[in-house]
C-alpha cells in the first residue's frame, strides 16, 4: 500500500483560489502538479533542492516532487554557489522545468524522510532536520481546527517565506483547508497593504519580528489599511506582552504558537478567547506533550514529545544527545501554570550564572537597548557552558557608545559581570524569520582577536 503524502492532503475544490499576481484555481494547480510529477516519476529517488523562479513555481515543484516520492531540501537559498557549501548530500537541482543530476546517490536516507529543513537560528552551526509527511499533516490539521470558524470563508495573506518552517506550515495548512491563500514575493509594508486589498484578504500570517516593527510604527493605521481583518497569526519565541495587548486593544484576534523546526507548532493560543493568558504561549496540541525539567535556574528546561516531533537530524549523534527518555530537549526555559499553559522564559544559552547569581541575558539586552537607544545589540555567551566560571560574554552593538556608562548602568542595577570584549559592528544578520545568527558573531570574535 502506497504511503500517504502531502499531495494527498490538498483540497482541490471550486471556490478556492491561490492569489499570486493573479487568480489561480486549484484545478489549474492540480493540472500543473500532476503533469510535472509524471515527467519526473522515472528518476531514481533522492534529495532535491528546489531552485524556483517565484512562489507559485515553488509550490508546483514541491508538491510534484512530494507526490513522486522525492526528499525535498528546503533552505533560504538554493543557488548553486550555496549548495556547494551544504553539509548534506543533494542529488538533484530542480531549476526551470528540468530536474538535473547534481551528485550521485551514495548515502541512504531514512525512507520516512520527506522534507529536510536547514536551521541554525541562535546556534553557531547549521542543523539539518528530517521531517516526515505525517509531521506536517498533523500540524496543519491541528492548526485548521483551531483557527477557522465553520461557515466562514477566509483568504489568508502569508507574508512570510514559504521555504521556512513558519511560512511553509501556513502554506500547507491552507492548501489542506477549504480556504483561499494569497502570496507575494515583495516583502515590504506598502506591498502588504496593496496585496491584501487587491485580493480581498481577511487575515494575515507573518513573523513576530515584522509584526513588532508594524506595531511600533503605527498599528492603528496598519489596521485601517487592512479592513475586515479577522485575525493575525504569528510565530513566537519572543513576542512581548505589550505587543500582544496592542493587537487585542484594537479588537483584532491574535493566534500564536510556540515551537521550533524540530518540534513545530507545539502549542496554540487564541489570545481573544484567553485574554487572561496572553502572557503565555498557550496549551500543547492534542498529540503533543510538554514537560518541564528542573534546571539550575528559577525556571526549568522545556522538553517536548509527540506527533509534531521531527524524525531526526542528519547528524544522528547530535539528535541522540537531544533526546532523553524519548523527550526532545529544546534548549528553552519555561514553566507550565496550574491551567496547563506554557510560559516561555528564554533560551537556556541566554541565561548565565556568575558568582552564584543567575542572569537573564535576553532581558538585560532589552534594558540596554531602551536605556541607550540602540537598535541592534547582542550579548553572546561564547562558551555555551551554563552555570560555571568559564562563560565568556561578548557585547555587540551597532553604534559607538560610552562603554563606561554601560558598565555604570550594569553596576547600578546589580549586574555584576564584565565583558570579554565589546565589539561595534553593523553586521547584524537575521534569518528570514528574524533570528540573529550566532555563527556571524563567532566569526567577528575570531576576526577581532
């Protein structure tokens, strides 16, 4: 019996459209996907990197490959130059309408793997996460059951990269549903307004960092330009309470999730429904379990297991080091309240201990940004070792500042540690979802030695 794939999830029905520059019916998509799948069905199955000319091209290629049983490598850029740097075997490049052999199939990858996502986020190295079709189907099904009200029709603008975990999750959830979706390549705010109104959207999904920028600029004006807004859906990890309150104050619903590439969409929170819980990340989905293990900090380490958990990393030994008695160690800190809601308290690596005192580096960063009016600032714990005396802290900022004033401010607030080095740099590189890349800071430290 053939294994179910993500193509099987697609709802091809009338009255449902994909809007991208113009209107496309799902009958049109089916025709294009089926034709392309047939043309590549005779190729030996391996790992494929999609080099798409635009988002519509990406969707057609992705679902054609998935239907045909290929494993698909998703990353922020699949140019030939970047593929040469990848530490994973890629067998084909799908460019234009041609599937081109890139490297001979040498390494056998688990047959259950359907998608390979590259992620680094706040770490200093890349990880290749292996996902099953079942992971994505489960996540999308749970999302749809929580977000879409019966007898209502939605057209969601996905204002996020669809080759990344958050955007791809929204894409597949909508493709599985009876609702329409709208995409754009141009990721500036003016274009968001134009696209939303041109295709009569009534909800939007976007990364939390971009949503915070919008709220800081003028959220009221933003909503006036986007009428009939039913809800905004954003990723979390860092989305402070003041921003959540601002969204709700203007009578727009906000949906948020906690998760990471290895365990996407672990929780869900309907902020309008649970206004007394908007400081939390919500409850775990059915089929997902979260537990807190005591750490040396006030909060505990967050562990996850369930149907959303990835299969493994390409580096099996690294994955084994993250799995403890069947639970995935996230590297995050938090706790669960008496009603079962998760409170996220930051990354484990953002917490250090000096002379027996625990410090939340994330909170100190926020305070320094506000006090000294600095846009980009990062405190890096280079060693990655927690609660010992080997931690070396480096301070990065994007403008020259009187460092004596910084030390005075820290001392005044009972923060008793010093920096190994303070580095002024304009090189603050973010991932597509707004995370600072630790590996770039490591490079700067080495250059300054």
